[in-house]
């Protein structure tokens, strides 16, 4: 992912100059007229970037640039949408590291860690589209598609088949990775709400909303599946364990 404040990027042979930056709430999606080379043998273009400067002060007055170059206020709903997707990506990274560490003693967790890395790439692809005005998205720009949605549905079905039927809602906990995945779930739900709000102002790909919806469900299933594979009991919601339930 990219880093700080509208950094200038060096020229690569045969490529255009691109500017990128963190000039957005969560600091990491492309900004200021992002242009990359198209790769004929891939579905999406690959980034041809090299950061050689971290800050430029271009966002000091409270605005930032979209991928296509239009300047908007930093508190614009569009910025909030892809900024929240970026926030989610950071939390997924935390969960991924936990899964990788647990994989040393629980082989199934290696599969989940690999899946979470894939999700991070998909979230960045989603951010690419959200950070671009609808009419400026080009044919090979990274984005989420029905293939990404269907893959999540396939994984959801496979893992749900291994899980016991729930007699109640579950509380985050049991192990650290379970809790981290629940944090991902709730941030994903917030991202979904913001993208839905954005869709009332401008055209948003329907796949973007469906992807976030399935992904939040996936985080819930993954959190339960982790407890199963680690042999950790899930914490079920019991209303009468509240202070008011014992008086």
C-alpha cells in the first residue's frame, strides 16, 4: 500500500509521472492524478511507482486529490468511503499476522492467513475504484468483481458446513484472533454503510457493496472457524449475565 502525503514518484522507463499520497483520512490510497502503465498480459495494470518523497504539504489546506486529479475536501463522503476501506485493510493485516503466527501449531490457520492476504489485495482494488470519479475509471483499473464475491461465497459455504448451529449470538473473544476478526467485521460493516451512503450521491459499482456485505459475513464465519480449529470455546450471549439479569 502507499504511504504519506502526496509523495512525488520517479519516472520509470516508458511510463508517465505519477503522484500518489496519503492525502486522505487513513493515508494510503492513490491520489493526485494517479497513472500507471497498462500490462497487456494481466487483467489489471500493475503499479509502476517509486516513492522518493514522503510529504509535499499539498493537503495542508484540508483538501486532497482523487485518482483522476479532482480536488475534494478531506471530509468528503468519497474520501470517508475509501479511507474506511483502508482502515479495514489495516485491521485485516493485524489479523493476518496473528493467523500466520498460529499457523506454526495449527496448519489450517495457514490457509486463513493466505486468504486474508488475498482480501487485502481485493480491498486495495476496491479503494482504487472508490478513489476515482465514476466516469474516470478505466478498463484495466483494479476493482472488485463478481469473481471476488463468488470466491467469498464459496469459502463461506465450505467453512459454515464445518460449524455447529448457533443457539445464540456470539460475543467477540475466546482467543485474540477471534476478537481481531470481529473488529474486522464491524469495521467492514461501517465501510459498507458509508459506501451505500456514497451510492446515493454518485454511481458506485454494485459489486463493491456486495463484496463488503459478503466480506463482513466472512469475518464472522472465520472468527467462529478459528475457535473450532484451535479448540477454543465460543462465548455465547447470555442476557441474564448482565448486572440487571441478576437483580
